[in-house]
C-alpha cells in the first residue's frame, strides 16, 4: 500500500495545557486549523433531584445567586413561590432563574435574571446549565455541585466514502471537562474526551489527560486524524497522550489474501495512555521496552503494526485481548502482526520480531512501512488489519520522541514514539517547529 495522504492541511501546534479549559480550547483550535469541523458547542451543566416539595425558607444556589423558597412572596429579590406540588415549585424556580413570565406571582418581582446560569426542570429534577456553550462555564458552583461537561464536539473526515454511499467516512471527538481528578496519582486535574461515529451511536471509552501548571501539549493533525501529546513526556500514568481519527481503508482488491477491508459503514480509532490500574510506561502509546536481547528476524510476514481499541459494525468491539486483557482504554503499541511475536504487557515478554538489519537508527538505512491499524477478534487469535494511519510512516529505527527529520520525500516528520523496539512512528509535520497557540488563559 502507498502512504495514505489525507489531503487538506497538515498542522503541528503547541498550546497551553495548564488548565482543563486551556486544553479543551487549545485542542479545539488545533483541530479546526487542520480542517476538523466544529459540530456542536456543549453546555456545562449539573442536575439535582428533589424527593419532596421544598419547605418555607429552604434555599438553592445557582451560579453565585441564591434563591429562597417561600410560602408567600414579599418585596425581596430571588424568592420562589412554593407551589401545590413539587413539579409546580420547580417550574416556578425555572421561571425565576430564566426571568420567564410570572414575576410577582410565581417569583418575586424584584428578582433579576441570573446572568450566569439558566434552568430547566422535570417533575422531580432541576438542571442548571451555563448560559454560553463551551468550556467556560465548567466549575461554576451550584447547590447540586459544579457545572461540568462543557466543551466541543468536532468532526474529522476521511477523503474516502462509505462503501455503497456518497457519504464520506467521518468520526467525532467530544472534548469536555467532567470535573475529574487523577486519583490515585494525586490531585492533578483531568480533561476528558470521547470518540464517536458520525451518528453518535457508537462511542469509545472515556479518555483522560492530565492538565497542570506548566504543562504544554502538541498536536499533529490533518482533517482525518490527530495525535495530541505532552512533549518530552514518555509515560505519564495520569495521561499525557490523546489521539484518534478515521483510518484509510484499502479496497479488498488491494489486500489480496488479507481480511476484506470493505464494506465499511464507519471507521474510527482512538488511543490514550491513562490507565489507573497500570501505573507504568507500558500503558503509554509513546514507548515500550527497549534494549531487549534476542536475534533479529527478517520474515516478510512480520510487519510492524499499530493496534488500537476501536468499535466495528461487524462485531469487533473494543478488544485487543490477544495482546493484553488489561488494556481497555485504547492504548496502542508497535507490535508484530504475527501472534507469535506479540508484546505481552503483563508478562514483560517482548520478542524482537521486526528489526531491520543494519539500520540501528542510522539515517538512510531505515526501512519505511505503512502504519496499519489492527485489532484482535473477541475470540482471540491473529490481529485483523482494518486500515492505515494517514501521513505517517513506521521506520525500522529506535528514534527518541520529538526528534524531527526531513525524509528523502522532502517532508518533515516528528517521532511520536520513544525508543520503541519495533520501530518509530513518524508523523508528517509542516516544518521543524510547531505553531505556538500560546498564550491562552482561562480561570478554571
């Protein structure tokens, strides 16, 4: 297969990762520069449940404004009349927060509109949401807890069409803040993301990355995929990597003897290095064990692969159990396609199945392979090839992460992986240095 070219703009950006909102805004900006479309701005919100009608004098706060439930209205502001039942009372509260009709009858006439929060209700619950969509409302306090999950949904698009359709293959990423911390690794804050198919009927696991003072992130992106990572960080057990997108899928005729690559109604892959159960370097996509002993094999069927956790309409759902049952968050590793030469995280075994003789990192001696996306069937066995990453190579050398080189094709590439024994994943970038999106600063 040739190197898959996503077309459009290929970008490399660097942005502030010191807070959740900075990460969300920075990644969103990076993806839009690369051609991802902003599909939806998501409001931050929180929901509270009432078991009974509030009593006279009971209060509820919403975005720095406190409302008092009363049996009779007075001239004081922010009073909510207790109704005949809970549903009526909550309806009155919504009217007061939103300054809807009813001033002087269901809430006190002196009540101003809430400048920060809006409200909606069912018969037993009230939802407070920030008045503006996006991450800026996250962490706003209420009686039910802080507002969370504000962020953005963005869509990446492959140049390919779905089989039997003129619809182009695409995937979404929802980047948000649910107020999580990186326990048990301390009190670092986590920004969150989830990948979805275009119809949002299938979703990846929730992915997390650590944000903290002084941290920056870089993002290599095109219109179909992105790799977001903290530079010079090979293994952060609380999360330093987030990547995913839509893969290139070869026609069946181009993969004679392989698993048929079409028909495909959707295609997406995801990866992240956060795993609270495995606090070591073996969970990060950027590095695996180096300096291993053993002979160099040169069998033609042992090709370097990238394995992912992803969903498939034909039933292959989030399974790379043939490699390691503990990996469930979408980690990927450089491995052999042959099941006899897998990298076993739990056992620590690594077979050097894929070193190119005479290469050893010497420029001009590396062999370049297509980075294929593969996964294992739920029943185990050899991995199945699904597609190929865009604008990237696997080189048969052990390069240090963040190394930038200009290849013979004239393009610049940055090493995403770090001293990986099976080779280096090189991502195409537009130049020697990333575009800085800093400074960006938000309060939360």
